[in-house]
């Protein structure tokens, strides 16, 4: 990919208080889409508070394209039920990368992103320096559903030969 800026690792950690779509629980998984790419976590059976701890990697060619996350309940004999959706805007994170920071103490907060009507954040999200890399942890409130959040962490990867974001 000649237009590849870099890779973005998504750590889909867990779901919190997800909607019930079966009799008493759900079998949730997450589908991540961005610019024609589609990735999926594993299914965690019989829970509304799944712990996926799955790592998925997206190729980034345009930082203005949002990352879409949709949560589903797996069903055996019928179509899977939608359990909500959320969106990640990586631009605030990329702004931190472009600062060109080096040798900060681990745990240093670089910037804070506040929840607003234009994002899916349910709480303040911080970009943090961690042993030579910048991580952003976030809790995303699911839209178009009665309840639920997902916890996600993002990390930029600069493979050799990529344009980068600098």
C-alpha cells in the first residue's frame, strides 16, 4: 500500500453492561470496520460483561476516516442481533503523535479528550506515554441501544516503508 500512513492496534478489552438479546444474557462480539477493512473479535458466550482482550490491527491511509465498532449477539438459528455501535475518531490521538515527544516518564498524560455530543466517549480519555509509545484508553458509549459501553485502547505502529503521520 503506497498510501499507508501506519498501523493502528486496537485492544478491545471488554464490554460493560451490554444489552440482553437472548433470554437472560447475550453472546457478544465486536465487528470493527474502517475504509473497506473488517475485523472481528471472538464471541464470549453467555455474558453481558465480556472480557475479549483481543488485539486487532487496522491499516491507516487517512486519519480523517472514523473507525466503526458494532457489537452483536451471536445467534445459532437466526441472524445475529445488533447490540449497539460506536465510533472512534483517531485525530486527537494523531495530534499527540505529531508532537514528536521523546523520553517522557511512563504514565505522563499528554492530552485529555473530553466526552461530547460529537464523540462516543462516556468518560474522559487520556493519551499517555508508556515506555516509548503513546497509548489512548477509552470507554465508548454504545449508540442505538438501551445500554452498554466498550473499553478500547489504541496504539500507533510505524512499520518500515510507511509514510507516517509526522
